[in-house]
């Protein structure tokens, strides 16, 4: 009597199929594959010239399991690039020209592929299955490599984690790293970007909301590392909060803000003060008048759905930053990252090396994040005390960047915030008042000019606005000071007369 198979043994002595993976008990496991679908897709591509447009974004050369199929697909792509017809004869000729025709099985094999499929109706569906099998193989490869390295005691565990996460992120995004890009593809991308810019207002990057700054920079550009430096109390956090608000509220750009200095609640209170034009001191104490509550409810609605994501983890490491940025990019499609500020970060949990080396490692990592995610990253930085000891107007210089020259080297743009009021300078060289005056000194601009951009600082709101803002009132810097007949303090800079128009909407809270 024949022995029945046990629960742990396949019913067939030679072969079993488990979730698309072919297992042979005698010879081990075969990687996930769909060779029959590969043949069907290649056949469809040679039958229908329009089929390639359906799969070109799904399939890459490495998506195919069989090396012969990789060569055939590569020949098809080359014909497509040269705008030549794609059929049995042209593909055969292209492979012959490459010297690969006999390697893949000759003209007979090419002809056989077209017999594998009747039409190209399901080519996209088949291509997605092939892509899924490729992803499975990549995951197996990454996992095997991670397991191997995990047994190596000489490898730092956080480097291992970071490397594994980076590879998984590439697979998830369908972005297998390429060693190079040819000029044809790059020129096409450049021309496409130029067309988009020409149809806009000249802002090619993430708009800042500061007209003069956007004029010089064209918005903060993708993959750029922007360093914003100033002495403590100069208004670094106030500026990036204004910038984040403008990008998120006015232009609907997702912004991630990593605050290592202030709590998320403190930042939100600043945003509320800026948006509602109610002084931060009043919000802190909570002694708002009825009209101010009305003003608050009418104006805060813009912030409610703003795509701003705040992380206030203290002592954030580069590893944690990279992981969070990748996650936010994948889930929320953020367009800009802000780090407040660079010197409070750690290179790793263990914090190897001296401080200068650590800052250099952090700077390189931040630039790497900007390039990997293809978004601008704004990193705030402190300036050294050398600024204070200098005579004159104490305008900052690149040499004042604290702790490492790597920051200056890695940055695509370096900006300084300078307010003469900070140093007790009440008038400029022409005798004009410096009250509320601020400057963005662009000291380094890899892809543009270096200029000084004027901005205006509203002290009581901890907010920066455009220099030519018509609503600015010098007396507003002194905070609430005007009392009405009922003894209430009213804000000079608030547009309370317009509240009635907005108050018809339901309060967000």
C-alpha cells in the first residue's frame, strides 16, 4: 500500500508550489518568477506597438527573471528610444546587431514569443505580476544580505538598520538605483521642467511666500540643502515658521518640521499668534477678550488642515531623522524638511568622534537626505561668538558658522538673518530707522546670485513678513497699547473690522 504524504511533505515527490514560489524538496527553493508571463509580455510588445507605453513605467530590464528576456526587453527599449518600429523583424535585427541573437535562442525563439499571446489586452496586468515577482526577489536578496551582516559583530547595528531601510525604501518606491543617466533622458527632464516654469510665475521650487527671496532663488530647489544661520534670539525659528506656514497654507506644500529646541505645542502657539495677529503673550496667559476669541476662531481655520508635520523629539539622531523623513515622504508626500537646529542633533546614538567630526557627519547626512528624497532641506545653525566681538555693524560671515567647515561646504545655499535692532543699532547709515528691519544675507548660492533680501520682523507676533507689507505698523512692535472706551486693549495690527465677513463660517473648534 502506497504511503500517503504527511502534512509537512508535498503530495508530489518532485515539485510543490507555495504562493507562487516553486519548491523542490531535493534541490531547495527557486526564487519567485513568472517566466510564462514574461514570454507573453514580450510577445505582446512585438505584436502591438502601443503596448510598450502601458508597461514602460512598470517594467525595468531587471524585472525579468530570465537573462534572455532581459536582453530582448533591452533591445525593445532601444528601438523605442530611436523611434523605430517594434516587431519580430526589428527586434531580431537589433539583437543581431548587438551580437546577442544566438545567445537568446535565435530567430525561432523570438517567433515563438509571439505565439504565446493572442493580443496585448492584458499586457499591463501581466507586467504588474512580473514586477511583483521582481520585488519579491529583491526583498529576499535584501533580507538574506541583512541576515548575513547581522551575524557580523564588526558592523554597527545602526548602520545595518539604516542600510536595510534605505534598500527597502528603494524597492517600495520602485526606484532601483541607477549608476548613470544618459543626456537624452536628462535633457528631456530639463526641457519638461523648463516648460512648467515658463507657465508659472518663475518659481520652480517650493515657494517661500517672501517675494524678494523667491525672486532670487526661484523658490527652494529640489535636493538642495539650505543652511539658515544666526545668533540666538535673532529670529531663526520665527522665520522658518513663517516660511512653513506660507508654503503649507498658501501653496499647499507638505512641510516636515523637526524641532529639537522647542516643543510642538510652543510652535503651534507661535503659528496661532502669527495667523490670528494676537500677541503671543496674550495667548500664553489666555486672557482674551470676546472679540479676540471671535478673531481666533475666524482665522485659525487655515491652519487646521495645513500639511505641516511637527516632530519635537529631543536629541534626534541622523538615523531617526532619515527614517522619519522617508516615512513622511512615502505617506504624506512632503515637499520640504526643516531642522531646528543642526547643533542639537547627534550623528548616532553612540555619538562617535569629536564634535567637529560629528557635525560634519550630520551635515553630510542631511545633504544625503535632500538628494535621496529630492526635496529641499532647511537646516538651522548657530553662529559663533566671533560675531559679537567684531566691531561695526556685526554682519555675519561664512567663517562664523559654528563647529565645522563641512556645513559651509555641503550646503547649496547659506543664509544669515540679520537685524540691526538686535545690536542696539536704531538707524542705518542714511539715518533711516531700523525698527522692524530684517535682512536675509545670502552668503552662498551654488545655483544663483548672492544678494541681501530685505524682510520685516513683527516682534509681538514673532513673525516675518514681506518688506513692503502694507499692514505693517511700527507701533505694533510695542504690543497691544490702544484702549477703547471699555478699557479693552486692542491690537493695532489686527484687521478686526474684517472679522464680520469671516465669522459666518463655523469655528473650527
